[in-house]
């Protein structure tokens, strides 16, 4: 089974087969790389992320999205509510998915876990059909989202948080990406 092939291994060591399991150890892997990230349980996730959603590990791409939601203030409780809102939007749009992104980076620099790294969460389709990239990029990457409006400034703390998250994902073996790609590169987004 996929679980037997993956158990006890770093994802960078597994053969390029499909991994369609959910495991919480990926958070431990990221934390072992020095990343501080709030778990889904800590922000009050309401979705069951145990169903399989195939992603090929290690991923090839890291994507940056903007959620187009309001972040009313820099309080932890408000951030928890915003992440739950993003999760609810994902459930409404894609009922079997839950939150559409692997992580969330607030303007405070605080990071929140979203879609498990071992479950498809890139939330990116190659609508422009750019050569050199597959059409359904969801199978090949991971995504982090900024919870704000497109006109809101990106803070230095967000830039740092996104970089730390991406570096931890790569160092832990979940990705081989060398850069972040903007969602707008592949779809008509701002």
C-alpha cells in the first residue's frame, strides 16, 4: 500500500509514485526544519482531511496565491476566523477538498497549516496552457496563500514567512522547487 511504501521515509526518498495518504508527521518534519506553524486543530479546522487526494512527492512547484478575503486585525483569534473562512470557501467551491491551499501566511508573519502536504493542495490549473508545465498542476506542487485583498500590501513579515515555509518544505523533502510561481502565471488572476 502507499502507506507501507511511505512509512518511516522522508518524502524525498520515496520513488516518484503517487502518495494518497494523510499523515500528520509532515508538520513534525517542517517543525524539525525550524518552522513555526499552527496546526489545523489549533485554528479550529472543521473538515476531515483523511480522504485521498493524490499528489506526487516530492513536488516540483511552489505556488503563491491571494485569498481575496478581509483580515480585520492582527489578533490570533481573528486570524483563526479568517483561516476557517478560507476553509469554508474551499468546501463550498470544492466539497471534497477542504481548504484549497497547503499553508496560510498572515501579514503578521504567522503561518497556519492548511491542506496536508501529502494531499493535493496546489490549487493551480495551467489555464494558459504554458508549455513546459502540465495542465493540472495540483498533482505536482504545493501552495501558500496570503489572506488579503489583491490591493493590500504584502508585508516584510509575510515575505519572510513564505520564504521560511518554502525552505522548510524543500529541506524536509516534500518539494524540489527552486522558486515560487505566482498563480497569475497560469490563470487570469491579479
